[in-house]
């Protein structure tokens, strides 16, 4: 997320420096990302909802709102937004990866496995993003964890059940 915020911030500076303004939709999404990164999930939720109201045909605001709900521990509530984002853009690896994380948090391991596999199929390098979902639940910043490691763990959980 921090990388996304950095990239969006650079893009914002480039665009504003060129005299081009952001659309209301883009502004709402950027504010949502910023507020989520600043630890203000309630405000981020409002921002992403505003973006969806402005243009419900774009997937990124749905993913942002779903990620916000997941951050707040409201995983089941996040599912319809992840699902809608995937309906809009079935090639959006990030939506599958984040939905997989939410499924994992709710103990739906087989669904998590399917989503992680789909995310990796669509974008094999998604696992290498800096800080990917806080290295998938690790408290150790030096731990090399990601979707592939979490998949191994989930497959073990499914076998043992």
C-alpha cells in the first residue's frame, strides 16, 4: 500500500505540475488511499464510497473500500466489494490476492487458496511487492513471506481438516 501511495503521490505531483487536474473520482480514490495509509479507515471508507458513487464502473475504488473493511476486521462485509471489482475487471490480480487474504482470515482456506493461485496466475510477480499485506501476517519485517508461503500453510491446513 505504501508503494501505491508513493506512486500515486508522484503521479499527482506530475499531473498537477503540468496544469492537469485530477477528476473527482481520482481525487476520492487518492484521498482513500492516503487515509487508509494514515490509519484513518473510517475516512478512507467514506472516500472510496464517494468514488464508487461518482463512477461505479471502475474496479479500483471497490478494491480500496474492500481493503479498508478488511483493515477494520470486517472481512465478510468486504467480500461483495472484492467480488464486484473482479466482475468489473477479471484480470485484476490485486483483487484476488486481497480477497484471498480475507478468506484466509475467516477460515475459508480453500477459497483463499483458489484466489491466491488466480492472483499468481494473473501476475506472478505480485508476491514480490514490498510489504505485500504486511508479509502476510508476519510481525518480523525480515521474514520472507508472501502468497506462495501462505499457500503452503493453507494447503497444510486443508489437508489436516
